[in-house]
C-alpha cells in the first residue's frame, strides 16, 4: 500500500481529515473531480474581489474550540450576516425582527405591538393540525409575513407550491422582537480575509492532491490505500442500487459590473415570483471592499438531475427512509468512512463539517 488513506473530495471535510491525519504521521492521497480544491467553499480572486463561486459562505459558530481551530489557517474579519429581502418594490430586513414588523405594519411601534399583530393574524388564519408548509408557516407567523417573505421564495427554492410541501420542513421561523438584523445567534462569525481557498490549501499541504480525478473513473486508486474517506454522494457509491436520493441544485450567473456598489449589501433575497432567481450576492461586501468595480452572482434554484451539482438534500420522509437503506450498506464497508454533506445526506454548516471531521480523526491513534 502506497498511502494510508485515500480521501475522496478536497472540500472542507476531506481537507480537515487530511490535515489531522498527516499530523499523526499518516500519508494521504486526496482526489477531487473538480479542477480546484475547497469544494463548495472555493473562492477565487478577480480584480481584488474574492468571489464565492458556489454561493455565499459565512462562517459562524458558538463553539470557541472550532473558532480557534479555523483561525489558525486565516485571519477572519468581523462580517455580520444581515440579509435584506426584496418583495416586488419593497425592502425588508431579515431575519424577521422589529425593523421588519414596523415596515410591514404602520401601527406597530413596540415589541408588544408586533406580538399583538402577529397573534391576531395567527388566530385569524390558524389551522388545527397543519397538513402542509403553507398552513404550518401561517400558524407560526401569520399571513402577511408568509405572503411577502416566505411563500414565493420557498416555492422558488423547492420548485413546488407551499401547499405541496410537507409541514415538517418548517418547524419554526425565527421571529425576534428586537431591532437586530444579525441573522445568526452565534458568538463568533466572520469571513476569512482573502477567501476560503487559502484555508484548504494549508490543510492539504502535507498530502498528495490530484484534481480532475473522478473517483468513479479511478476506483483502482482505492487499492493504493489502507482506508478510504469518501465525501461524495452515498447513493452513487452504491451505484444507486435503491434509487437516487433527491437534491436541489443551484445555478449561478456571475458578472462584473462597472459600478462601485450595486445593491449596498452582500445578500439580497428576492421573495416574489416576478424575479426568477432567489437572491443576488455582491461579493465585495463580504470583505468591505472599495474596489471601483463590483461582482454579483444571481442564484437560481433548480431541480437536481444526475450530472448536476447536488447542493441541498431533500430531507423529507421518503428520502430519509431511502438514506437509511444506504446507511445500512455502509456497515459492510469496514475500510470506508462516509462523511460530509453528501456522504451523510445532511445539510451541514461549515463549523459542523469541521467538528464532524475532527471527531472522526480524533478517534484515530497516531501512526507508530
């Protein structure tokens, strides 16, 4: 055996594993089908602006150990995620907070006013035992917020009417009765100055990396290693023997504009069907850029088809049951570790990915 570990996927999970295992004396071969490292957190520089190629990635955590861990690879700025929602010609702050409520309703001035208004709407439209997402969401926040800021945005994301989506998708909606536009509650948050790719580069420094290398075209590489860490789609690993798991995919239209400031915020969600994309990202605002030009990306949610990039697992009851069948098969793969968003068919924030990878590598003793 030439390597101790074959790591399939040079994203965050695979990179953390490679970094920790090489520190323990293990040799790692890391492969990725893309022509770059860093997976979906990949950023590249253009005209002084760090572009998030696969959509906005904002690091946030309340775990100081994870925050200190990631800060050893890059310096983070103090970016606070404060998205804006645009409904037709109206602009609202997110998450739902007093700034949102006072603009939605003229008679709302205090938290007590807002609570009263939302409760009135909830009672007026309440449905016992909600059977779909629309009924569940209205039960939580009332009809005005649902109609303007939830309904059409959600339908664009999922490609289905809210009446066709199961109620359990929305267990709660964040409602804050303060004038606070900070999207996350986490103690630590920010963007690495200079982008995310540098972090993964440092993590992979002690490993051999091969790009443009699809595992399914090069399965013989597994014969070169004692063990495999696989971060690709779990159903593909087993040749879709039970059928394909569902995902939502995203298509990006990125363009450079000859203006200094296009929308005044890093993230603007478009919540009506009048606009086909779900949001526009203006990349320079993640790092407080003052370049003379700007770069924006429009995001279009789409149904996933084989060959598309899978982004968001559709964790409904049907797909979760299908995943459990694939999970049973992994018990027979004694030398393969399935990890990450695709390997575990689960949406992960970046701090969760790092924590999962660290937990796995912490269980492995140093090489003798």
